[in-house]
């Protein structure tokens, strides 16, 4: 793991790259260069120097002063005139003048350096109290899921999936032979098994946001191979958050939460700037119209995905954004502060509707979604993504896992259409199986779905 100083150095480089991408500064002008081994080092030309050249003069916070809550919002009011007329990336560049003094005053440096015990006595008392409040929000969700598990509230969903798998073992080949005339070719066993898992009750869709619905590779390509951190929301501070974001709650309390309170519009602008994968609008429209009650589950900040989805809804006219709740990191920290909460959020979605769930995801950070496999009918993972690799490895030891892969929204939509069409065929077949000549007469009554 990188130590804090290394993380901070990388973090500052990411922020200074913003100017390169938006205002045409050369790397030498903003004080960044690369060493032969690819490591970054800073030149004397600092951020303050760049701001001075642009006519922006800011009074930096003393390193021993922590600004929180309303006080930060008051400071923000002084800063806002300097932000008018700037691009999104330039605004964040200016705000960065607050970042390092805030980190120093909060005690995050010593806390992160103490990797063995993460002693919270290093943290400023205000930050410690904020962390406690955020932890209470996490425990509220975890305790509710724990209580539901203890009282057997997930049993009906688990039994539904178990019954479907038993039916597949007992009659899968029969269903294949009887229904293959609909397609004119053998039926995919995975599609049939997934279809059986959706029978007999409600189904709900949960999905990750960044990299799953959005096209991060397109962002990288447009930025000449450099990920623009302002387009990644909470990912901007990943070098500080630690492996699996173990320090995220502390960094959030010290820096991100005050900035969210002071500048929610900055994160909204960032969310509106990220492109979606082709077909995502159609995928969400289908999920809503089919009564799948889609929910977005992300460790990004709430204004970021909400603004992106609102823009997509407005521009495409395919769905109403109010039909897609977002579980993300908000100023109360109720969701998403810990990536491990993803499994609990998925379970909550299942419990709310007494429904089986299917989940879309792309990366290692979605790994905790596997903790909800007892309520998940199948996963849909980004092709060649790290989550797909994780699933392939897990399936070797757990044959109950089932997943499909997609590259864009249209492919995910096609997978769902085929599965739901197959579910309806099986339902009809089972209803009519006692009638004479059910096989040939039944199979010719239907056409394949339009995909």
C-alpha cells in the first residue's frame, strides 16, 4: 500500500492534470513532469502560481485550522465569485486550495500513516464525531438486514430460487426439447435456468453506476488516455481512501462532506459530464415498464449519479428519473460509505418487494454484491471487467452462481428480453402441459422476441 505522502502526491497530480485537459496549459507550466520510471514529481510552479496568473487570489487556510459544516459554507460564499464563468474542471482546481490544509488540520495524515491500528485519536475531535455519526448510519442498515436474516424474512426468496434450481435439474431437458421450436435452435441452458429463477413472484433490478451504466473507457479515450478525476466523483480521492476504501469514512468526514454541503452543484456538473454506455436509456426504460423497480447502488456521491440520470432522462425522453432511486454517499452517510454495504443494499431491495434480484456491475468494488447471492437470480457483468473475472472464479466453487456478460446497454437489454421471454414460455408450457399434443401445437404459437 502507498504511504500517505505517496498517496497525497498522486492525488495532487490528478488534480493538477485538470488544467492540462481544460485550459490548454502545458505540463511544464502547471509544474508537473514525469521521471523515467513513470513516477510523478512536482516543479516549483505551484497551483497558487497558476491561480495567480489567472487573476485568482485566495487566502489559504492555516494548516492548524479545520473548517467544517456551516463555517465552510460561509467560506464558500467568499469563493463563489471566483468560480463564476469557469469550467467545471477549473472550479474544482480552485477548490483544491482548500484540500491539503483541511487534510493536515483533520489529522488524516497521521491516521492513514498508522496502518496497523488506524488509531482515531489522531483525528481532530470534530472529525471523530462526524465519523461516529456516519457509522451510526451504516449500522442502521446492517442491523436491519441482520434482524431480517435472524427472523427468516429472506427464506421465501431463498426457497423460490432453490425450487427453480430443482425444477431445472428435474425438467430442464424436457423444457428445452418442447420449446426449442420457438427459436429453431437449441435453447441456451443458462437462459432457461435464469428464466426459471424469475418464475413465481416479483423480480427487481439493482445496478452499479460508474463503469457499469457510464462509459469510463470513453472518458479515458477522450482525455488521451488520462482519466479526468473530476468526472469520477468520489474516485477523485481514491489515492487517499486506501485499499478497499478503508479510510473513506474518515476522509469523507474531513473533506468530502463539507464540500458536498458547500458545492453540491460541482458534483452535479461532474455527473452531467460523464457519457453513458449506448442503450442505457433503453435498458432503464425496459426495467421500469416491466415493473423491475430498478435501483442504482454506488459508492459515488449522491448528486453525481442523480444529475447524470436526470440529464439522460431529459435528453432521451425514455424514462422518468424519479422512477430510479439512487443509493449513494450523501451528507448523512446513510449509504455507500463502505463498499461492503452493497450486499446489504441489494438485500434490502429484495426485502422491500419480497423479490428476487438481478444485479449489473463491472469492477472489483462490486465484489460485496456476492454477499447477496442468496437473493440474486443472476448477475450481469461487464465483459472483460474485473467483476466478471471474480464471478468466473467464484462459479468454480459455487455452482449456484449464474452470470451473463454485456458490453453496453443494448446487450444487457437483449439478455433480459430473452430471459423474460423464456420465463413466459415456460409459464405457458406448464399451464398447458396437461392438454393433448401440447408440445408441437404449443411451440408454434409464439415468435421470438424482438431483440
